[in-house]
């Protein structure tokens, strides 16, 4: 995902300690990442993520303007950016707050250079898994809505036309096939009284 990938992973770095920030930027670039922006302020990090749409944002917890947890919370709804929290503290409460804010993983300062790339790769992998799960949930919700729509249309045909449930389903299915339309569209027409047996 990182150094050997076709397209370099785009990163925004937000760390208020300039020496640590410069070291992060240098290490990431050496490892093949494309650091598109860096800042020492949390509020600027949120703006830079909105502007550059990076794959990853590395955010220090303690920053002026906006702390890293709140910055992560504001970045999460923008979609498309995995967040890595950088902290000098490994307190359970802080880690839980970071997770709830949308962080995919964290690094404890002083970070080890050999831990940086795996943390970024882990954040990207978790982020992609989460996006895939959200997509599946959306698909299931859509399918459930179509199923409910079909059930209401079948109910309309059963109540209004004395059909059995099987006959109502077959009517919707055959109408959809003969008109080259989806069963959902036919069910909507049945409910709007535009189609009847």
C-alpha cells in the first residue's frame, strides 16, 4: 500500500512540535508516501484535509486551535480519509475517545520509525474495511426497502383483487419481465394504481 504502490498514498500531517512534524514528513516521504500538506494546528488540519482529500491524516492529540480528537471528529464525516492519532499518552480513555472520533489506529510518541508505516497501512486497511461494510449495509438496507415495497404491492393486489400471495408475486414478476422494468418499479406502479391485473 505504501512504498511500492502504483499511486503514492496521500497524507496530511498535523503535529504542533515542528521537529517531530518535520521528522514525520521526511520519514513518510522516504517511505514513498506523498505528504500533500503539514501543519502545527488542529483547525488547519481539518481545512487541509477538506482541501487536499488525502488518504490518511496523522493528527497529534495536543495541538493549538483544535485538539486531534476534535479534528478527527470533524474529519470523519468528510469521508475518504483514514485518521491516525499521534499521542504521548497511551491512556485507555484517550484511545477510546480517539476511536469514537473516527481514528483507525494510533501511535505513541516518541514513535519508532519502523512503527509508522505499519500504523498508516493498518489505518488504511481498517478504513477500507469500514467503507466496504458501510457499502454492504447500504445494499442490505436498499434490498430491505425493495422487499417491503414488494410486500406492500402484493398486499394491495391481495386485498384489492383477491389474488393469492403467490399470484400477486407472479403478476409483479411477469409484468416486470414483459415490460423490461424492475420489480421495484412495477410494485411502485401497483401502489400508485397505475397497473392492475
